[in-house]
């Protein structure tokens, strides 16, 4: 969709979360994305890459007051 395409185009790169093969995480992996002001518009691109037979709970936590447009690819 258009907002996702704009987020990828304007993000300036992607944040990569790489879970290795055969890893079984015992606790959630928390990625905190923070915005500083309500007038800000933040573009984001998050890529989660899971290795073969890996198990993990991924939490994307948004804090702050910025407007955030993003796409997440797993």
C-alpha cells in the first residue's frame, strides 16, 4: 500500500533484527521506537529475519508523541 511504500522510500535504510538459526529465545526481544514531538513525522522500515528452526517473541514498542509511518517485514 502507499503508506508502506513511502515509509520504505523515506526511511533512509532498514533496522534489521536477525534471529539466528536454531535459537530459542527465553525472553521477548523488545525493540523500542521513540518519537520526540507531535509535529514530527518519522518514517521507518523494520526487517525481522528468522533463522531456520528459531523461536522468538518480537515486541515493537512505540513511545513518545511523533507520528510514525512504517512497514515491518518478517
